[in-house]
């Protein structure tokens, strides 16, 4: 809807009507026809202030994951009143979305369109239009219709070097100004009512004026603008059909003691200009235009206000006369906000006080009983609230004012009704990093805890806070979890403390508050019978608590012990049950690639017993795990790694039984969990939820590597910490960590299944993972190699009649995948062959000894590296194994390389090395019965013999290794990945 702005704005917006260049030459009858068409078809054109929040709400979920609610506010951005006549409606930002919140009906409409955190937002004077912007390499500015919630114009890649730091509408709403976050900042003015991606005017700012972080239009003259930094105010003008700016400077006083507490003028004899910050003792806050005179008012953090009396020819003269700048010490406390409403100047300060002044800076009225902290923004209603307020002069005067909303640094919003003289708390949201979230196993309650020590229980059906608790001693909440019966709530802190709480009241018994570990808690989990709680901490250790039940007392938790079972950080912790009994099992997974199981039955106080420890990966780092649903006769758990793979391990033997390609959405999976079957799950399937670095996703089970069975959306661009799902599987909640928000996502399984069905059936989804698809050259190579393996298995020189078959034996699989540029290790080869061999053993009791082409393609796309072999991986290997040469580049000596290949990892024999290197260099082995050392000669010249040492260069760099030895062309490895066989 990029081009809808012009026609809509000229038709809807109040005020002067500007001609639209695109429609000015259209005949009158045609313009009327377009207007009728818009009236009939456009939701924006026909929208009213009541459209966004209808009385009867019906949701038709067309997306697998729909953002349902936002808990949290970006307290650095302003809050605006959109409506307060028939209903109270406010606008604010959180994470990468803007929220239109209807306080009257307790409902939200969420403006989703950014993939990065919103850095600034503004509204038009009539509150009809909203502009939001972000900061990224591909910064986006979106203009929204507040009546319908529909985006009407989008500016792509504006300020692409750093994003947008400030945005503002002109007084007539027909222009939009953006202030860039570049190293050399730019100011752009856009005619957003036209279908264009080029600004009307652009100006590049000089770095000498400091980092500008705020900009506004003059509400009464759209040719004038202001921007400010902590040290400088800039005035802009477009009156000369170009964007010009000039800094506002004042005259040096010489001695700061001459600054009086009352209004004062600068001495006429001062000949020099100086920096503003030096004069007013503190940084500047955003400036505003005077409503009547050609003046600019600048507040400071020291409680001082500066008034600039500007001249019409300021831009051309670039100077002010010495008597045109006033400094007034308005109050003792720092001013954080200054704004203009009607004929009043309004300030907010660090005490949470709000003062109203007239044009002569005389105090009219004040609000000092709101019990607020430092004020971030004040927004006034577009509608008047008529009443009489007595000012502080002898003669009382009637004062016209408006209702307003205040937002503080702690994300507290208060609405003040001026006419009724009452204030009302609107929201009290999270304002500190939030990493902990958990759902009650029975009731529709989600618990969230932040680093300020605030724990809140929130009803996600009624959209209200149930109860709240603030911890005074242990503040930084890292983990929260419920036991399966919902009787206990465990809290883990950054201090290492663990508290057990009543889930209904959030109260705890001091005897059940433990602080034995001193390292921050990273993971927590209850056993299925609610008798054990295990925690993992950053000290690479686990701690186990047990519920002790006696006849003489109520059940209470006791500390069993702490055990350091990994030598690298623990990445996940998982409880389960034995297949042949209901006794609990406990596993931990670490970056040391170890899967450790604990013997809970034989463990006792201060004695944790390990049942088994197994290394499950060679090069990949396992990140998270969960139990696999009972889709077969065997019991598996699934482990996700940093190489975008998901592996199924037998819970008894710990053997890898299947390797599958996981979701590839920019970063590996961080956490996974099975979703319970819900009422709206018509397909009867099993599903899994997961998070990556910045996304929340859903996966249809069983896992098979089909990319269309997975779906993910951006949830927290700055990083998602954890997630939790509701007990009925309808909602998923994500904690955003640094962005201080918890997002509620509603799941539509029908939409997820529909998207998967669009990917095709059988092998169609897997063909998309092959270069060129089914009709490409690479697929034909797979077919050729497959049929060649059939011939090879029957004997290349056999004269017997060839037997046609759709399968090849397992003995040919290893050679075939290596011919396709996938080079698995011997352990990976064993895992592949076991996967095929045991694929039907649980059902039939027999081993599978061959594989067809379709199964081979699935095996190949699931086992090969998700993005090929990265050149960065090879470079890292040379940095770790090699030494820097005279040029500072890492190299390996020939003897070191041969030793590494023969003693580290999966060792190779000398004969195997000789065979590999001679094949790569194009040599053939020469048989010499008198020598034990292998000798070689060129295939086209057998007269000259070479030793293995003479075949390999003495000094090997990464370029020599990839180009000369492996035979990969430079164009391949320099591009980043090796995905196809070398020629």
C-alpha cells in the first residue's frame, strides 16, 4: 500500500487541501470515480475512530504464529494519547512493534512491520497517522493509519548506514522528517503522500555540532525545523526551496557567577560566542517552538531554560543579536521533558513533578502528587477538557487545557483527567532485562521475572495481572519453573539462590530458600513426579533438591548436593522416566559434547551418583534437548546442535539413530520443547516449539528434514532468552531479555499444516534443497552415481546380464555421498549406516541392507552440512593448529600436518595418507619390494620416482591446502562455502 498515502491524505485529513501532482490533471469525473472506488474498497478510507476496536471481535488466524499481546514498554520512547473521548486509547512501543492499547476494553492492536527494534515513533497532530522507524543496515520507516491499523506508506533503506534515530510529522501532516544515525548524520524530509522513495530535501550535518538525537517541525510553520544534541541546537529552514540549517549559539559571559537565578540578558560587551553546555552547566534536552512568537525554548538537565528570539533572516545571516537569548533558572531539579500545549509551557522533571507555565514563565499550576519517578514523555489529548484552574497570580484567569498521559523511566503510565482532577494508573510494565518465563501446568497463568527482582503472574486469557512480588535480597531472576502438578514454583537467581514459592500467592517459606551454589542459575526442571528439582549453573555443575515427606511434618524441600559433571558450560537439563518403571531419570548436556545421566535412586545427601557419560558429537556443539513423542516402538530424545542438525538418540543405548536437517533461519536452535495436544489441533499431529537467536518457530513432527514443516517469525530482534508454552498448547510466550518484554503468540495448527501442504508431497520438498531442483544438473549427477553404484556392485568387468534394481547395497553409500562432495567422518559414516540398517528393526526385527534413490536423497540432504564447508572453518583450523609465518599468516609445516593426521581425531595410517595425497596430486604408487617406504611417479611418466615427503609442500597455508591439495578453485573457497564437487 505504498502509493495510497497521497489520495487518502488529501481526501481525509483535516486542514488545507494540497493538490496531488499525480491527480491534478485527471478529469473531474474520473477523480470522483476514484473516490467512489476508494470509498467502496479501501479500509483506510472508510475507517473511523471506532474501527480498530470493534465491539464484537472475531479472529481469523491465517498465520501459524500470531502476536496476541505485548507485555512490556520501551521506556526510552514516548507514549501518546490517540483517543480519550468515548474510550481511552494510547500508543507506545515495545521491542520491534508498536502497540495501540485500548484501556477501556483492555485490548491491544499490534503494528507489526519492523524486523528490528523500533528506535523512534511519532503521531500527527490529529492523531490519525503514526510513523515508526528502526535502526539497521536496511532501515525502514512505516506510516500507519491509526483508525484501521493498516500501513499506508513504507520508506525502505532510508539512512541505510545507521538507521533512523528521530522522526516527526509536519504541522499539516503532509511531510515527514527523519534524522539518521549515521557517522555523518543526515536529515531527510519526505513527501510521504506520494509514491516515492526519494526525499524532497536532504542535508548532511557537520560532526562539530555533536550527535543530534531529536528533531521536530514547527507546528505552525512547516518550513521550519529544530534538532538538538546534548550541546547544540540546530535550526532548519526550507523557505528557499532547499534544506538549510544554522547552529544556535550564545555569547560568552566570562564568569558563570554572573548567571542570576531570575531572568537575565547577556552583557552587551561580550564579544565571543561559546558552547551552550558550558554556559548552562549540563546537557541540553529537546527544544520546542513557541506557539505565538518566533522563539525556541530549550530546557537543560540543570533546571535552566533558554529562550531564543529568532529572526526571519537567521539562516542567511547565521547569527543572533546579543540581546535575543535569555537564560532562566526555572527550577532546582533537572528538567527531563518540555512541551507546549495550547498557550502553556509544560515541564516534567526527575522528581515526577509536572508544572504548567504561561508565556512569561510564570507558574500556573502543577502536579506533584502523582508519585512518579523521572518523567520521559508527556502527551496531551487532541480534544479540549474545559474547566477553570487557578494560576499563581493575584487575579485568577480561566485556563484551557487538555487531559494528558505521562510515562516515566520505570515504564509507568499515568492518565490525568484535568477536568475531573483525577489521575489513573494505566500500565506498570517491565523496565529491566527479563530472562525468565514459565506457564502454569493447569491454569491460564504465565509467570515472568526480571533482573530487578520483580516476579509477576499474569492471566493470559483475562489479560490482567494476578499477583506480583518484588524480591529485596536476591534481585536478578534468571529462571522460573512450575512442577507438573502446579503445587510449587521454583525461582533461580543470578546469585545462585533457589526459592520455592506458592504458585497462588508467590509467597515462600524461609526454610525453603537455598543459597548453596554461588554461580548464576541457568537451567531448572522438576521431575515428572514433582519429587526432584534439578538446577544447572554457570559453574558447570548441577544441584539437586528433593521433596522430603514425613508423617510428623508437611512435605518440604531439602538440598541433596551439587556435582560438577562437565568441564564446559551446561547447555540443557532434562528429566524423564525409565521405560520399565515410573522412576525419574535426569540428564545434562554440555558444550563439552557430553551427555551425562545421573543415578537418582542411589544418590544421597552430598553424594550425587553418575550413571553414565557419553560423548555424542565430534565437531558439533549440542545446544538443547527434549524427549521425542512416542511415534514408534523406541524411546528417543532429540538433541539440536550448532550445525543446524537435530539427532534422535536411543534413550537406553545413547546411540544416534537418526540425523535430520533442522530449521535454518539464520542461527541454530537455542531451546526446544514439545507442545501438548490442544482442542484446535484437528490434524491430531505432534508439534514442537523452538527458539533461535531472534525467532520463535513451530515444527511438525515426525522430524524428517522437510523444510516446509517448519515455520518461524522474528520475535525479539535483540535476542530471545527463553520461551514457555501454555498447558493447552494454544499459546507460546517468549522472553526478550534486553528488550524487557514478554510476547504472547497464539498458535494456529491449521495454518501450519496448510503451509506445509503447499510445499508438496513425497520428495518434492527435498528437491528444493538440491541445487537446481529436480531438473537441475546436480540431481542428474545423483542419478548417474546411483546407477553407477549398481554397476560397480555387480562388477565393472562382468559380462553377465545386468540385474535391474531400484536399490543399492549399503556398502556403496559411503562412496556415493563422498562423490557428491559430502565428506563424512568415520563416526558419521557409522551413524548413517546404522540409521539405514536399524530403520525398520523395531517393527520387523530385521536389518535393512539396501537403499533406494528416494531414501538416498533424504539421507544426503539431512546428513550433509547445512551450508557446506565454510572457508571460515578452515581458516579457524589453521589458526588453531598452525603458526604464523613471516607474513603473519598461519601455516602448517609438512611434518606437523602428517603427524596431526596420524595421531589426532580419527587417525589415518601411513598407507591411507599416501593413497589420499597421491590421488590428489595425480601420482601412482610404484611397487618396490626392497623398500618399505612408499614411492610414487606421475601417471604419465613412470621413469621418475618420488617419496611422500617430496610430494607434499614443506610449508602449507590455507590457500595451498584448498587450492593445490584439495583442488578447490579460489572462486569457490573465497565465496565462503564449498557446496559442490571440485572439477
